[in-house]
C-alpha cells in the first residue's frame, strides 16, 4: 500500500446481540501486526460497549448519542477527519455500528464527502447474523434485512444453537436476500481474520443496484426555516406548543421517523442570510452541512445563541427548552434543525414569528419506533443470588420483548467485574478483569420493546446487597 492509497474501512454490522463486539474483540486480540482505529457506536441510554471492548493498542472512538446512520453522522465525519491528521498512517479502520443501524447511510458517507472519499475506501460491509434469533426479527425489524442485503461478508454466528436443518433453511433464506455475499458459519465469531479484513468485497455498482438513490446526498438536519427578525434579545422556544405557533410539525403533511438522536438534546444552526433566493438558500445549506460535522457549542436552558455557522447543541428538559437569541442586525435568519419533530417558536412582541420560507429534508432511514432502551447506572455491590434470580425470572417472563441486555456489574465479595450479556432469553455472565483503581459501579442497559423503566430499575436495585 502506498502512502497515498485510501485507508481501507471495514463496517461491522448486525442486529442487537448478533456478536459484533465478540468479533471486534477477536480482531483486536489477534497478532495481525496492523495499526487499526476502532469507531464504535451504540444505541442506549448508558454506555456499556466501551467497557466490553478489550483493552488494546488500537485507538477507540466511541459515539453513543444516537444511531450512526442518523444523528451521529456528523460525529463520524468529525472522527474520520481527526484520523486523517494522524502523524502515523493507519492500516485500517473498523466501524462497529449499533444493532439498529442501516449500513447504507454509513457507507454513503465515504462517497458523498470529497475529503473522506479521497482518504478512505470501504473495503467491506461485514454483517453478523444471530442464527438462533434472527428469524423472529425478519418481519418486525427492517434493519435486519437491510444489514443482510448490503453485506459483502455474512457471518452466520451461534450455529451451535440451532439444528442442521434450521441452519440450512436460514442460509437459503439469506441467500434469497443476498446471493452475492460470502457466508461464513461460526461459533462465537471464531473466524480467520483474512476472511474479514482487507477482503476487497465492497462493490459500488451492486450497492446502487440495491439502492438507486445511494449516492444522492442526504443531510444531517431534517428541517430549515427562515425567520424575519428585528434587533433585540428574543426567546427561542423548543416545545411548549401553543395554538399560535411558528413551526409545529402537527400541521405538516408528512411524518418523521427520526428519533435516535440523544433524547434531550437538539442540534441547530442559526445563520443570517441576505435573501431567500434559491442560490442563497443552497449556499447556506452547504455551510450548515459543514457546521453539523464540526464541534458543537453546548447551550443550556436560558443561555444565549449567537447566529453564526456554528453547531449549537441545545440541552432540553423533557423535550422542552427556552433559550435567548441575540439579534444585532435586523434581517432574515435561517434555522436548521437536526431533528424535525421538535416544535420551534420565536415570539416577538407577543406573537410567534412565522417562517417566510421552510423546507423539510427527509431522511431515507427509519427505525422501529417501539424499540427503546432503559439504562441503569448505580453504585453498590450486588447480592449474586438475588441478581441471578431476578435476571432469570425477568428474561423468562419478558425475554421476547428484551432484544438485548448487557452490563458490567459489581458483586459483593469479588474483586472482578461481572460482565453480563443477554439476547432474548439466553444470557451469560462471567467474571473478567479486576476493578483495580477503577471505581466500582454497575452499568446495565436493556434494549427492546414495551420496556417498563420503573419495574426494571426497581428490580435491579432490589438486588443490591
């Protein structure tokens, strides 16, 4: 590989609990002699995966404030930009996506940004499939089929948990979704690394056949509106819907399905424009794309937003917030909103200003809105018997609804961490490394549908010794 060759990128994808982190740990623990960077994304209220990835010499970048194919897309570009500036060249990059990610938009990032396109190339999309549980998600989780369809390599994992006849039927069904991918059967993702890394499997023509709109530019925001504003310190209100609103999606003739940004944060960019002519709007739009990929300025409730091409990350309270908008020059101001389902109001002289121009930027990606996460973080040692009884009963009675459970726990009398992993009703818990100087604390997350936050939290805390 010459110094100017693009760095190969491997995208690891697969539905919740398929075994992506297991595969990642295998790659990191092998003596392959390559310098790799790992970009890890997880969906969940609390961060667990970074504690489950083994310690290695590789650089690890974690993004846990949303789904990498949606709200974290700017963060992905940002991390890739940082890696470009490294003094020593990387041999490759691994991107482990959340189990709810559609790999298409992730791969698209490497074709729609000129700098990224020049520096990196997609080597392959590797999809890990849970042979035991994937069938029950074919119909209720559209991400599963997309992950399989886009794959260059499909790792059919946990083959020891199904019969030969079930495995053969599953493989036939998968080949019906993707006849071009190479299928590997594994237990615990035990596979030679040369079957995963630097395989040269990604073909743009096949992807565009799957998705003719693959190369069409998508945007990191969902809505934009232009407001005529006078000089003064005005209030920018998120939520708090009233009848005389400025921007409320209840009146729009479309639906948004993009809810995997951080629950109580909203990214916006506010900038002045000289007119709402198309060329001016398009120039501002392109500037906003860059802003959404840059470092954010966090703004707490009551703090001031200064109109400029800087990403403002508003900290909300249950989806609501009031902020100050400082206008020093009268004119038209364009607001780009990262997630378009937040009503936005700018009241002036007792009435909300109406946008004189607005446009939706529709995402091509959607998630199952019933899927949510419940995160629990608490200090204190656990009673092992109480924990075992609670987890066992919980997964026995609610296992069908709990797609994924995982955590790092502290057990009374043990100096080691207890690593807990579950997929539906199957779970495993084992002690690994000692806590050492790391503060002992419990971190646990459940991902699934119809989750009862109160009951889960109370049940877990009842296991404390």
